[in-house]
């Protein structure tokens, strides 16, 4: 397959010979990227390949060490995001740039408020945002505080924030990482409509099927260097995955039949109340299920149907619920988070920044957050820094966590995918009997997904009980041995992935089908 440069005179954006270096790593090494007016150009690469860094240069978050940027053939200087916005460049960030204590509407208009006599014209702003929501199907409660809405709704807020500013060059950095399949389909339609209206889109994604569905061309990066640019219609998923990681990738999970043993986790009649006292609707309603050793159980469902609140109850992040959690015959209902973590639980959280990492700590300290107090890492009240670093180095190597300064790297400076790999490695390698993993491969490239899925199957075969909550239907269908489906806070179905179709699973997820009542399959 040839990787030809796409020559044209109507590039709206050209980034020529961009180089950006950080301590210990050259994130972008002489990269040239060219975007045509009205096209969707996908930017593909492994975690840490330099994609987000390159887009951050275009949006003014970083200044390149070398290289130049042209818009419509004229060289421009972008010192900060205000310069980028003035040039009509908008960006939906992988890690949201939202003020959590502000409402959705306030976040959307922040920095671009229309005023009269010193007062913000919120009525006009609300109408414009409402029109955008109706036009693109991106509905969010404008009066809700960001801290109270789901990750998927926060993603919609970011997209609306960009559309509100009427940008003509739109950067989507992993926009589908936290969306449901239905929301992804809608976003694809939105992107295609925007492209048809003449807007130019840069789309960063690890999901090859999405790239094949939406992109016009694909630019591939590997380890900070440009591999090449190909036309979507002249390539395949297999060829793109090989270009991205430098080797053939197994895209389907290979595993033997599960051999379940004793019940490890038994959940009895869990109910989680709504924090909003105005709403009488329970977020989780009388949920019961079980997970056995030697099996992978997936909870599927559209985002916002109680999965997050259920996991928070199981892990102790939200102790305000009724019901019982029985772990290996012991009642864990009122156990502390530390007790659960040190007595058999591992947890890959949904929000890696809020619940998974301390961003301004070094990587090695983050790798021992749950077990730094163990004898192997502490003596007479003093940390064994050498042992901590050696342990972290092993995880970094095994899980291919790419960081400029190894274990000494401040986690905030790492790419989202490598932050995720650091958490996955930490939780999978800790001693445990139950792994609860929420969106475990969120933001990971196909090579990393292949490795982590194989490690999960290996842990299963060694006798671990694994409970996965995922919005990725391919992951649910390929990885699970049993599937529970949640809808409006209830488990409405238990199905065998070998016997159910994606279409039938979608009916359960939409509440149109049910086979599960009070813990009994009918």
C-alpha cells in the first residue's frame, strides 16, 4: 500500500515540518500535515505517538520548537487558544476543559459572552445553543452543573462549546472515547453534516472502524514521526493497524471456553437514590447479580443508565445505598475503600483523572497509590523509594507506558492513553480476586487493546473474577462470558454473547426487551 502525499492547492491548514520536544521525548519529529477545506482528515497513531501534541500546537496550547503553520496559504502565528479561535480553529479536547461548578450553558458561552451594559445576554445565548442542540441532536440539560452530568454529556457540552463559536476548522481529539454506540452514530452524522457545510475537520481516533466510516484521508503517526497519508478508499482496517503499530494486530479476542468456579461477588438488591432531592427516581433499582471466579461478566447499557452509580456502590466511592455486597462469603457492604482494595478488590475507574490518578504526582507514586503502605514499600514509616521505582519500572515495561522520564514523569504530562495504561497495569498486577473495570480500554490504540484483552483472559483463566462495564459493544461481545444489560437503573437482561446478536442486545439496551426479573432469568 502506497502512502502518497495528497497534493492540492486548496489546503485550509498546513502544518509544515513541526517539531516539538519535551524533557526526555521528542513528541513531534518533523511532521507535515495538510488539511483540505471541507474534508475530514483522520489522525491515527498509537498512544503517545504525538497526535494530541500536534493538535495542541495547532490550537495554541504549545508552541512548536521548529516548523510553520499556514492558513489558506498564509503563514500564521498561534501563540495561544485565543489566536486559534480568532483564526476559526476550535478543539474538543480529550480531557474536557470544563468548569465543574458552572452550568452547562455557562461553560458553553464562557469567554465568548454577548453583553449589554455589562450584563450577559443569556437569553440570546440559550436560544442559539438550543438551536444548535436541535440541529445536531446534541441535547444536554443547559441548567445542570457539569459536575452532576455524565461523562457523555460533558463530551456533548465540549462539542456545543465549539459549535457555538462558529469555527470553520474543527479538531476532535478522541471524541467518541466516552460515547455510546448510538451517540457515536449521531456524532458521525454531525461531523458529516459539518463537512458538507464546508467546515474542515481533524479527527483523532484509535477506532479504525470509525475512521473507515467517516474520514476522507488518514494521516498516520508512529512514535512522533509521520508514517504517511493515505486515502480512506484505498486502504483497509488491517493495513491501517499495521501502519499504526508497525506489525499485524489481532483484532478479535482469542479465548477458550470459560470454566467458572465459586461465586466471588454476590450483589443483593442494590438501590442508589438520586442526589437530586427533587427527583424521586432511583438511579439504581433493586439490582442483584453475581460474578464467579474464572469468568468475565460484562454490564452493557447506554451511558447514564445507572452503571456509574452501581460501580460506585460496589467500590465504596458512594456509600449511600441500600442492599448488600457479599465478597467471598463476607459482607463488604460497609467496608472502607482501603479495606476493599487491600482485601481482594481491584478497580479501573471510569474517570481516570478524578478517581484514578493524582496528576501532579510522579508516575511511580501513582503506581502504588493503593498499596504504598505494604511492607515491601515502607519500613519504619519511611518509603522505600528504590523498591517503588523498581516496581513501577516493571509495570511501565510490561504495559508499554510511554513517558518521557519513565517513573519520574509527572502524570499530568502524559498522554491520555498512557495514563490509562498506567492505571490498567496497576490494577491488574495488584493481588486481587475481583477486578472491576469500567471502560478499561478507553482511549487506547488497537495494539494496547489487544494486549490488555489478552491479559484479562489470562487473569480469567488463572481464576480471577472479572466484572467489566463497557459502552463498546465490540468489547462486550468479544470479551465477555456472560452479559447483563442495564436500562434505567435496572438489570433487564442476562444473555450469552454466543447466542445474542448486536441488534438484539440493542433492544435490551433501549428497554424494548427484557428477560430478567428480580435476579431470575425468564
